[in-house]
C-alpha cells in the first residue's frame, strides 16, 4: 500500500506545478535552496527531544544554543554522523521543521492546490545502498513526489565551477564538518576518491582532549567549536581568547588563556592526515591525471576552508597550487542547484537505486 501511495504521488498533473528543492544534509549544518530563489535555510543539524512528552521540541539554532544547558529529560540529538543518517525519526522531524521554516513561505501564494516537491539531495560516497535508501525515505515520508540522489563529491565539484564532463581532471578537497571528501573528477564521474572522518566535528573533540590534558580543565562542546572557529589559523597572526570551564582538580569554574598556537598544535595531527590523504590520491592517480593536477593545482571547499592561511599550508606541504573557492560553505548546495536546472544533467548524474 505504501509503495502504491508513493508511486501515485509521483504522478505529475499538468495544472499543478512542482517546486524543486535542493538539500545538503550536513553533519554540522543542513542547507536548503529553492529553484530560482537561492538558499532559503541554513541551520545546525541539532534537535531537542523531550523524553517525558516523547516529542521533538527544539530544532536547529535553538537546539544548538542549549547544548549542555538542559535538564536530564531533554536530550539533544545529532541525527547525522559522518554524513550518514544515524537517527531516522529525528532526521524526519528535523527536515520537516526546516521545510516548514524555509519553504512554506514560498508556497503560501498557492491558496488551493499546493505544488508538489521534487528534491535533489547530496549523499556521500561512503553511504551504503541502505543508507542511501534511508535518505530517500526521509523525504518520501514528508510527502515529496520525487527524490534524486547525487554523489556529494560530484555536486561539490560542479558547485566549485568545474565542468566535470570535460576530460580535464580536477582535484577537489571538501573540508566538511562530518567528513573530508578528497576526489579527482573527470569525464562526468569520480576517477579517484578518499573520505576521512577526521573532519570538523572530530577536531572539536581533539581540542577538548588537548585542553583536558594540558590545562586540567573540562570544556563544553560549543566552547571547543568556538575556539576552532575563532583561533585556528595558519597565518602569522596570533590571537588569544579567555575560556572558562570546569577544573578537574577542584570541580570549580576555571579560566585559562588559549592562543592560536595552542589550537594549531591540537589540530595539526588531523590536518596532517588530510595532507597525507591528498598525497595518496595523487600517487595512486594515472600519470595523465597527475600532470593535470600539477598544472592546475586543487581547490578547497567546506567550512574548514575558512581557516586563515590553510590554502598556503597545503600548497607548501604538497608543492601544488591551492585555491579556496568563493562559495566554500555552499559549494555542494550550489552544485545541486546547477545539476537540477538541467534535466539531462540530472539524469546523467543521479544515483539509480533498485
């Protein structure tokens, strides 16, 4: 019966237009764009669950703001882990709320017949077939008529401005919050690829461990993320910040001064892993691909590309030209929009599931 309803919902009637949505289900942030409208929502992938009433009560920004500040009966949930859905019901509730916030204002002008939703969504290469189907099911549960899955590396490369259908290999490094995606693309697909889980969320834990060991202090998750955003840099500027946490020795509040050099020391191992992974991709690529990469270098996208001087660090380590794209945080979403604009391109690039 469910399959019949889903198939019926996919029927397009000529007098009812459909609304194209583009969704990047990120581990750290969820982003939604609408065709011809641009980005309509970007909020943290967090939500709060009330165990007593058994309902989700906080979503996105409001849920992230209260991390570590809620009573025991309220659970803060991260439904995406390393780009994969880990809490299905929570993800359904979160996407439903985000569509209400970001999309509903644009369908309010349809007083009688509401348009159907057609969704183009990115999935990481590490997602199994079952995990890909879970992404489809999230949107079908919300009444979407069609769901098209596109590999995240392909969407990011197109969002960076590359024509991946040309036989000119490009190397794209997506420094995301849940995964680091390193891919060589050419001829309409992925030639070589490597995915790391030591991404932005993992780096927050490294900062926590570093402060714990060096200063004997426990920090909250949000404080660790703020230190990464505000202090982590590879240029010559040294910034400082006073942070407050809980002393391991006394259990009382404690303040310490943290410098950029401290955060760099805490995260250098993770950055070196990325450097080594890029080297490995280059070493395993065919000679013709290597020649193109050495001529053109590679591009950086994702939230970690905001780190000052990170492109110069990689350039020095790898002896390659390194460039940060202008739309680094929205590169994947921008790519999905470009793919969805042309039906022939979408048909060529979408993932076919049995």
